[in-house]
C-alpha cells in the first residue's frame, strides 16, 4: 500500500531566526547526533543513487533484519529503495510540493514497519538527499498501550488483553494466546471499556 501525500512546503526556520542559532557549535552537533542515534525509529539518509549517507543504529538494525542479516553502504533493502525510486520519478510532477511516500513492510503480526520517504534539501549537498524513516508499528502501539494502561488504571490481566487488542488481535486470538476463554476476554474488554469511558467523562 503506497499513499501519496501532498503538502505545501512550509519554512519553519522563519519563526526561530536561524542567524541566532549557531549550528556549527560542536556541542550542539554532538547533542543532535546522540538524539538521532537514540531514536527508536530508524533514520536513513540516502543519496539519489541509493548510497547510504547516514544510518542511525535503529535503521542499521532494521535494514539488517529486512535483508536477513546483510546491510552495507551500497545495499538498501529493495522494498525501501523501490519507494525511493517512486518518489524520485514523481518529483517532476510536484516540483513545488513536499511529497511524502508511505508504505508498510509486514514481516508478521508483531513486525509491521511504516516506511516514509521524502526529499531532504540540505546545505552543503549539491542535490537533495532522501530521508527515510522506519517506524516499528508494534513498538509504537506498545508505547501507546502502556500509556493507556496507566491512564485507565487497568489490572495486569486487563493490560495484557488491552495490549493484544491494540495490536489488532481478535478476541479468539487473544483467548488462544492467553489460554483463557473468549467469554473471559469479553468480560475483561467490557471492564476496560467501562474504565475508558470513566476517564473520558
């Protein structure tokens, strides 16, 4: 599934007055590097010929997983590169728009990754690069579910059920995974929805 999103390019820098920010400060550069490396999402910056300009730790790990253990500077996973090529071939059609292409890589139910690709026009580069973000949908849902467990004050068993439900498991799949009956799942889900409604009031 590829979704094409068109939005007008907005310049965020105008509000911050870039001349007052010293981007060449080595402490800031080190800080930004640590932030990028610490992100849960994979960040890949590619040249328009497919060479890896930068890959954070998560991107490196995920690309190895997509390529079954093999990732080097010249080999971007085909699923990602196909999306990049689609973006490059459509950039002439929308020259004055920011184009973001989306796709998903589904390995199994708990390994679903959202891939986003957009052009990144950086100072110091003659041609724009490609910015690829790789989001682990399962981990994002897990984080959201943990927040909701605390917010709705769910019991440990309700938390297990809620997490599986948020991960798109059916009642039958939840009952099989947790070795409980479907009626028990329904009872817990009813309690969870009651707690959720109480929080919304």
